[in-house]
C-alpha cells in the first residue's frame, strides 16, 4: 500500500497526544485515541487519521487501512528518517537519569557539540527548550518529529531518558540503541509493573535485542552488577568508587561546605583530578556515567574534565534556595530519598527537618519504606500531600507514618503549602530543611485537577 502520509505537505506537524494538539496539526489516532478528543480539540486538527477498523464520529476524519500496525514505517518515510545517521544515547535507571542528561548536555554545550535531549524536564535542542513534554520517554511520533528537526540542523547526538514504562510500552520501537547508560535500579513503579522482577526486566529490555556500541553502568549498584551478563554491547564501561578494577574508578578527595567536591578519576583515557559543585557523591556517579559517550563523540577526555567545574545541578535536583539551608529535591522513591537524606544528615550542624508525602494511586509499598528512611535521618518529619490524585491524602500519610517509630517527631499537615510554611518557621540557623518529592513540578494533582503549585514558589513566599 502506498504511504498515505505522502499525500500531505512535507511540513505537517503530526501528533498522537491530544494534549499537544495545536491549530492545523494532523492528529494521528492510534488504537482509538481520537475518542478522547474534546470537540474543541477536534476542531483544531487539520486532519484526524483513523484506522479503517474504527468508527468515531468526528469531523475531518481520514480512514486508513492498517494504520495501527504500519504507521511507524510510514512516519519514518514521511519524515525521511535515516536512523543510521544518528548516534543516540538512552539513559535508564530508577534515579539520576535527569542529572546525568543535564551534566552531559552542559558539557556538550561548553564544548560546542551540537546535541538535543528529551526527558523529564522537557525537550531541548542545543540546550534551548523547544517543548515541555509530559512524558519522561515520549511516544514514537514525537521522537520522529524531534529527529526530523535534528537532521535538518545537522544534529546526530540525541540524549533520551528511557523510563521503564516507556520501554515496556515500546515507545522506543524502531530506534537504534547505540549507546546506553544504567544509573541505578531500586524499587519504583510497582503499581504499573506489578513486581520488582518485572520492573528490572523492563529496564534491561532496553538493550536486550540491540548491539550497542557503548554501555556505561554503575558497578556499585547491586542489581545492575548482578545483571551484567544481560549487557549486549561492543564495549561495557563499569563505573565505581569501590572497585579499583572498574573501567572508571573515582575517589572523593574532599567535600567543601559550598557543595564543591574534589575528586580523582582513573579512566581508560588517563587520570584526572578536578572539582565540581554538584553537592553529593551520588552525582559523581551520574557525571562519570556520561563520560564513555562523551569520549565516543568527542574523542578527547580532557575536554570533559575541563568543564566539570562549571556544572550546575538541574532544576529540582538537590537545589539550594536563596535561604541556603533549605533544599528542594525530586526524591520520590525510597532509594532516592535515602541518598539525599544521608547526604544532608552528614552536612547538618543541628537538626534535619523534612517535608514530604507520596503520590496517590501509585506504589503503596514504598510509603512505609520512605517513612522508615525519614525516621532514620530526620529529627522532625512533616508528612504532607504530594500528588494525591483520587486517593485519600490522610490514608497515604498514615501508610508513611506506619514506618516511623519516633512518633514524637511527626507532624501531619496535609496542606503542602502550610507544611512548608510551618517547617520554615521552625527552622533554626544551623538546621537543614529538605522539601522532597515534587522538585521541578509546577502542578499538584488533586482528584482530576492539576492545580498550580511549586515548592520553589512556596519557599519564596515564606522567605521573602
């Protein structure tokens, strides 16, 4: 069958997510997606493409035989995608994907290396944000749109965050997985996957059928090191601060009060000593995991280390506010929360205070664990709402509290704004406050509503 997309002009914007639909876009309805369009959204579309097997009463509909099964092949041809042109990097892991992407992007920019990226904080071309996407790992048509733009700009290096759900839903279908990074693996998204085993399997599915050129792994992560045999690649680079035999071995020489970390790194390309203001040791793993790909692209390790002193942390990741003893972090899994709490516990001079909750209609089992972690490291715990969705916020809070033995340190305040205000009012000069769980997010999901809310803005209100 002739490619029906070739009947359209060559510069149409094709979308599959109704929330991204703009005036005169072509809406590609996959597996009945058009039934979710409102009448206003349908009127925006120039065309609505449906599989011929579907019956949906909408204007501007064009029915196409075998659309659901063949669309990706047609889209590749329509956008003139030459997959062999690209040397893309895919970053997966429970925590650290965004930081790893951010560090590498900053170093690329400093070295005038053209690149693009797509992940939790949005989609960027040469460090300029072009789209505020909702998904960490976007749908195949979105990715082809980005690749088409990159090809026209002579950009062959695109960095993707690859979530376990995105991999499991085959959003990366048809892409060459030439380069991959595994940051760490611990409990997350069990509400979707059903078990830790299925979650782990989804992570390693990323490269299970590929012949990657490079794969970089956190060798100190127990789950990753146990599954190294699943790494199918021409070169696998292990990163460690414990095993001197690893491909990239690093040692922390000194932590500075301002967040700088001085380190020594032994790599296949030489030894390097430098410092970077990235606050914590776990961010050094994120940094060094990006080195093999940088070396593949640029072939000069010295250019990498020359720029690490200029790095900054991505938005919502262990960010100090203007009041320097208040930190905001996206940590919303047990392992991430423990990493941040452990770092700040060592840094504190008096009390560590935390404000956090847990997402509604998500993995319930992690709530108790997060309560245990807060109890282990914090002297005062404000249990509040995160994104409760359609779950009772008090029920979520009670599950967190079940993990806290020190009941005298608990304060339940389900209004997140009030919890932040009360914690700041209690904060002493030598205390540290961690506001965890939402990080960069600018909305709070309550019921089916997306309400304006930012931890950063709440702190500004209280400290202005």
